[in-house]
C-alpha cells in the first residue's frame, strides 16, 4: 500500500500547494515514485491532460515536480466558479454541469466513489501520495460530509501536517484555533505543525514554538521561510496580480488585462521570468501607458468581462492603443472579445440569459457560444503572417484549448492545429497587422515563439534584442523545483515526516 501524507492549512493560501510540490520533488529525489492528490480543487486556472481531460493547475505542477505526467486521477473534482454563488462542476476531467453552492453542498457526497476510485488508482502505481487539503479543516459550516479535509484524511487513513501562514499574522492563534475546532479523532490525525512564510530571525520564534507544542501536544515539523521561488500558481489570491510583480527591467512593457474572471494566467509565466521584460497585470486605464503589448487573457465568462472592460473605460483605451499601433494579443476568451459580436443563443455564458453582445471590433469575426466544451492538447504551425509578428510565419508550437465558443469570420486564420487526442486538423486564430488572437493556451511557453514575439516588440521599440535574455521554460521550471526542494529540506524535519508516513529513511536535516 502506498505511503501517504496530507497537507492541510489554517486558511486558503497558507502555502499548501507549494509545500506539496516541494515534497513531491523531495520524494522523487529520494527515489520514490510519487504522485499528488487533491480530491476537490476550486480554481479558474486549470490544466488539460494528454487525454484531453481537465484538472486543477496545482496538481499538474505537483506532478511536474514529481517527474510524472499529470493525470485526472490526481484531481477527480474541479470547481470553476461562474460567479459569486455557483460553479461549473468537473468530475473525472469532464463537465458534469453548473450548480449553486447550496446544490453542490447537497450533492457532493455522491462523488465519494469517484474520489476513492481515483485515489486507489494512484495507490496501485505509486510509492507515496502527497495529498492536499482545501481551505481550512476548521470551517465548521462545511464539515458535514467533508470530502477534502478531515473527511478525506479519514477515507484515505492519512496522517496530516497542518500549515499556518505567519506572513498574515496570528499564526499561533491560527494553529491552536484550528486544533480547538477539530473533533478529538480529527486532531489525532495531525502529526506535525508547520509555520510557513516566515521572514526574519527564527530564534525569535522559539519561545512561541515551545508554547505551541506544549499547548497542542503536537511537535513542530519546521519553520519555512518566505520562499523566493518561481512556481506556477492557480489561486485567485496570487501575489502575481499586485502591480509590477517584479523588477526585471523596463526594456519592454507587457500589460495583461486583469479581468475579474481571469483564468489560465500561467500563459504569461515565461514573460514574468524573462530578464528585460516588465510584465504587469492592469485593471485601470492609467496603467496601460507606454505598453509595448497588451494581452487580453482567458476568462471564465467572456461576456461579463467584456462588459467590465466597457464600463471602466479599458475597452476604449485598448482600442485607442491598438489604433496607434500597439500590439494587442488575445487568448481564448480574450480572443473572443476581439471580434464584432458574441452570441449566446443557449444562455451558456449568462446563466440562462440568451443575448447578443457587441465585441471590441478589432478582428472581423464573431463567436457563438455552445454547450459543448472543447478541451484538448494541440500542436500547430503558423501560416504566413503579415504585420508586426510576421517572424512567426512557419513556426511550430504546442499548447491546449479549453473553451465553450466557436469563432469564425472574414479574418484569415493564423495557424493550422492538430488535435493531439483525436488527430483531427482545423484552423485557429486571426491576425491583422498588430492585432492577433488564438484559442491556444500555453502558446508562449514555446521558446521560439516567445523569443520571436519579444524580438518583434524590441525592434518596434528600437532597442537591441540582446538586452532581453530568453528563458528555456522547461529548464527554468526544473531549477525552481530543485530550489524549492532544497529550501524545504533545510527547514523541514524530513526524518520526522518520513517517520509520520511509516517509512524508514535517514534523509533529513540534523
């Protein structure tokens, strides 16, 4: 039977996903075949597997850290919020339907067989399973029929490490308060406490840690510093959205429009980590000034986010910049916005509202929303392209599609793509001068593509391309996973963690 360890947190964004990814890497380095597992994830930033199935991005990242391919067994339930009160429910990688929060709360117990089937599938193949909880186990209004925290720990008989976030303050109250609200049998499952995101001199914490262990009766498994690693995240609480996420120089400025329902923002991870590029997520007109390229990203609700752009003046500002020659690139929902009309005859986007909405008019095309969701991995080749991005002509790429609309019009397509699941071929996207759009997520992850785009922007601005250091994204990710593992080894008691799992291993810190 596979060993297992579960990471739960005192709150959302306590750092569970990152610690799980780091443990996956450590166990891989120590020679164990390791897989991540999260029974239920809620995120807009998803991933399409080789089979064309949809899972949470965090589990794909954790699988990557473990050196294995992502599979739907790693995240059998994915909730993609459609608004404040409901979500699209994805089970075993496929859309089940939309439900309100109350409807799903009443329904979720029926999904336990799917959860356990997925977990047992991983048990058959892997030595260690790293399980991630969600939110907090002390959310007492959600504890009934829990399938993701202590309920899952019981179903999988998993020992738990509880993580608290000291960066947001009150970490001792977080940890002790969480334990206080657990039932005694639940508390018995917690075998170690982790203080995460610490800045400063650890010795100052020692009296508090001693008191924490005395009052809880549970040993601390480590104090993890605020880690400076670049790992893709999926959470709406990501700090990537906070203005200029990092100072990489101001040679080229790329502005990603931060719409309220932005999804799959990992499309821009390569630009975030390219020296000489200043990438920012913007939500006001003033932030667009002096942009070399504006990106309209993917979104869970294209029509609502387009109306948001229209209401706050960003649409008018983008149209003005486009008319002045600024490059504008749309991906998925952002691509749909660029057309002349968006039609929703079946009420797919508008929760039953059938509507026709005027698009931005940047490309001569229109989108019709349909109930069938397209999700697949693709490979493609650019056609001959005119305009600022002509250097992309003939280049090959790979990525994935995930959308519920079909787009067509007078604009010539920019690429021929091949569905990696079905093998069928089709055309994608459009490009007119400085305006380009595509349904393909991850297109910039291809180093030749991102380099060609940045070189075109550098030439337009009149600066040497040599000032921009391109990134081999695969190699960069591997370096970051190793760095994450090194940091966790230095600050977690790995001997203790192996012992908790019932595995004998001398690897750990002294």
